[in-house]
């Protein structure tokens, strides 16, 4: 259910584009992201970082799209998010707990050696850089219709495939549970 809630603004963006144009879709995505952030705040009592981060980038780049009537701003938004996420994953190895971000997110459910966590984390860094570059390639080599379809189906498909590959990798390196002391 959380997966669907997280993709709520993207799905509405896609539907709004099909019913209108890129500007209508952009305004819809901004509104949907506001609703998502406020609903999450209401239900959990705090602001979740990722939806809030997405809302901020949407307001800045989506707002620029609407103000300047230039669709390139909204088309750059995924790349900005991917590259900032990449930087976050990379910096997580050196800042704070000095644990890779992927380890902080998953260590309660799976036990791995530190070097495996580092490999997984760096693979997310590379994956997000790749997605950012691929997004820009689509932006500058294809029409808006193709970009909108890629934004929903292409990035979701690539992300699911990447998660499956990571799951297989983690399963191969999973450490047995610690015995009771």
C-alpha cells in the first residue's frame, strides 16, 4: 500500500498529462505531492523526508515550468532527485553513523558483512547517476510524450529490476542469525 501511496503524484502526473498537457500535469503533480505530504504528516505525526524532498523539488522545478512556460524544468526534476539521492547514498558512508544508507534502511531485516553493505550502497549511487543520465538522454532526444511514458513505466521498471537484482545479491551474502548468548 505504501508503494502506491509513494507513486500517487507520479500516477496523477501521468493521468493529467494524458488528459491535458505538461503544464496541467505539472500543476496536478504539485497539488498531489502537497496532499501526500500533508496526509503523511496527519497520519504519522511527522513529515517523511522523501515525500517532503520530492515536494520541494517539485515546487521549485515544477513551479519554474509553470511560471516560465518551459517544460524543461519539470523534465530535469527526476535527474535532480536522482543525483541528490546518489549524493545522499554516497555521503552516508562518511557522515553520521558512518553506515551506508542502505544498511540503515535494511539492517533490521537482513544481516550482511560491512563490505557487502558498502557494495550495495555504491550500487545505488551508480544506479541513481545512471537514471539521471538516462532521463536527460530521453529529455533531449525524444518528445514529451515519450518522456512522460518513460518517467512512469521506464524508471519504475528499471527500479524494480534493480531491486530484484539487489535482492538476489543480498540473499547470496546473507549471514545466518546470531545464536542466543
